[in-house]
């Protein structure tokens, strides 16, 4: 039975990779600029930000939760660094640590609201947190765009390259390898999957589910903060108004396309990376083909709906496969 599950997982990767390949072929035909080295490196830069947010989102989805504040948290963390710059602090170490600490703290608060204050569902608490962070990001920056020009230490992660290859994507790959090992080779990883598969069974087996959930949301906040630092390097500024951008929906779509499920207990780092690449290639293709923002939003909305339908279909197929296996 485990062999069948393994083969099923490989088939899922093959399907997602195949979709990415087909999309690349279509764009290569539609635009002569798509396969240029500089454009492909641009795709990887775009992937880095969403891939970081998707890392934390995946942990939350595996536990049958969700974090709708990841995008706002990334912007908020960047704005914390901007606030420090406004107050004359330019030491890169202090700026980065301040941003990472605030991002992780927001994630911890999200986890606490869910596990200690027992709010009914993380959809409610994280959606509320998204709006709170939007307001706070505007307040701490006085609704201004703050430039990090000249502060190479902060901008390095999002702007530096090696032969044109973005450092940010290398960091993403390292983080994904670490998270893959965490999820597949440690007791904590097994506890995360267990919490998403059956919370009551998790409790009865002696696992502290509250601590597991708090850990997942804290990591989600930390990953969002790293994404915020990457965004500073890409744009050279922080802007509190970006907190309302649909970064969270891109992260959700990447996870679901990659094999995660809203019902919990499923999802891998490999699948999520493929999903993040698909979203980045789509957005890059929109830019190359000069699609209007209306068309872009419509297509991405359809992609998200399609990802949800894929999730539902996948659950039905898995349930049918389990019934066949018991016969």
C-alpha cells in the first residue's frame, strides 16, 4: 500500500511538472523573449518571494489551517525596517533582525489566537490580522514609500546575483531542502502531518497539538518576513499600501497546485516549489504579452478556482483508491 502511495505522489509531481513544461512551451512560442537568460532569471526572482510565503502557507495547510496574513506580514516586516531607517538606524543587521523578529512575532500571535484563545478557525483570525497589519504598516511609515538606496546589506538578499543567477532563489532552495527534511525525516514533521490528518488522534497519541500549530504559524510569519526582506532588494523600497496585495492567494494557489489540500494532512515542499514556479511563469507571461491587469486578475482567479477543483478531485480519487485497496 505504501508503494501505491509513493507511486501516486510521483504521478502527482509528474503532472505538475508537465503542466509547468507545457506552460513554458506555450510562452516560448508566444514570446521570443521568454527563453532569454535574463528573463528566466527574472522568473526565478519572482518565484523567490512567493516560494518563501508558500513555505509557511504549506505548513498551515498541512494542519488543515490557513494563513491569510502572509502577504501583509511580508509588507509589514519590510515597513518595520523602513521605520528604523526613518529614525536614523541604518545598520543592516539591526534592520534585518528587527524585520525577522516582528514577522515571527506576528506568526506566533496568529498561532496563539488559534490554540490558546480558541478562535473558531484561522481563516477568521488571519484575515483580521491581515487588515491590522495593513493599517500598522501604513502607520509606522506615515503612509510613505521609504527608500533603502545605499543600504546594500539589507538589499543584498533580494538584489544580489551570481552570474545573473539570483541569490534569493539559492536561499529558497536551501530553505526548501531544510523544510523537506523537517517534514519527512523528523518527529516534528510527522506530528505536523498527524495534526492535519486527525486532530483527535494527534491528541490521544500524546502530541501537544497546540504547540505544533503555534510552531507552524510562527514559521509562516518568519518566512513572510524573509520574503519582505527579499521584496526590499527587488524594489529598493517598502510601501505599506502593498499589504493589501493578493500575495496570500498566490501562496495558496502554489501550495494547492503542488498537491496540498484544504482538508489537511497533505502537501510537500517539492510540489509547492513547482506550484510557485507555475505562478511565477504565469505572471511573467502576462507581462511579456502585455496583458491588461483585468485579464491578469481574471486568469489568476480561474487558476485558483481550478486549483481548488483539483484539490476536490484529488480527494475523491484518493478516497476511491483507499476503498479499492481495502477490497
